[in-house]
């Protein structure tokens, strides 16, 4: 069995499709491409592919990953070319590598980089907002109420300390407001690296909630872009396409 790992982008035009819909887009593209994919057995065979941590609806991404199982060898450059020819323009494969490791991408993710554009309806002084942000980050704990669905379908609420899930974060005022956001008085750019994956995961919306509740920055709207995903290699956050990871 041969395997290939790809990196791909997900643009504005497809940011509101679900992860399941994204998988269907790739499945159709794979079938059109004629690539030597391995398929599952059974009545309704599907391409054997595994995606990295799903991107939430409404977010864009430039560092998304997926693993594909092949029945015969294919050069990464050819795989990228033929898959891009079959994918919509809003989804582009930007890199690929031969994967020898048995670990799949979904189980391997440990971190993620985000760029968040945050919009506030009221006038805030950037210096005061930055002080509030820094004071929040200096706290020993940043408790946030996390809402989720219980097994019975009911909403459950649990206080979670997100501080251990924040690897790094920087905060600054946005100089130019995006078209369509002129009704907002103030905007900020937040660049952050969070723990991500099955073992520990911080969603951007929880951090934004903390900004409102802990730092007094009432974010009314946001644009979130995930720029990178990482896997752990000897305690270091590493690109999933790094040769040491694929070996």
C-alpha cells in the first residue's frame, strides 16, 4: 500500500460548507482525476482518505492536511497536479509528500496556528485593549464556560481553564477596516497558537469568549483563518509534511 499526504487551502468561497461536504468534494475530485486510489470494500466503496482536524464552518484555512491510500505509486507532483485539475478553484493542493509512517494525520495533530480578525461595535482605545489582553494572559487561569451537547442531546455547561491550551498569542489594532465591516468602531488582529487535536484542543470561539468576559473586549464579529497545523516530533511542533514525520 502506498500513501500520500497533502497540504491544501480552503478559501472564502467554501468556508461555509461542512466537513462532510468537503470530503464529498474531494471524493468527486478523486474519481474525476483518475488517480490510483485505494477504495473501501462493500456495496458503496469510498476512497481511503483521512483528513486532519476538521475546520469549523465559517473559517478559512491555508494549512489543511489529508492522507490518501493508493494502490500503486504516484509521484507527489503528479498527484498535486491531477487533483488540482479536478478540484474547485477555492480548494488548492499546495504540497504533497510520500507517507511511510502508519500514523494518520487526524490522530497526529497537536497544535494549530490561527489569525483572527476581531470586530467591536464600540470605540476602544487600542492601548487600553492591549493592556486588558496582556493582563488576561498573565492570569494563572483563564476560566471559560464551555457549552456542548450531552449524550441525551441536551446542552451541558462546564467551566474550562483554557490557559494551558494557549501556546502563544499576540494582539494588535487593525489599521484598515475590511469592506462590509464599516459599522464596527474598532478592530483587532489576534495571532495565536493553540493546543489542538484529540488529546487537548482549544477552539478559537472559546478564546474569543474569554476576551469578552475576562478582558472586557466585546467582540461582536470575527473572521478566523487557520494558517497551520502541527504534529509533535520529540516535543517540538512540526510541519506534518516534514520528512522526519513522513518517514
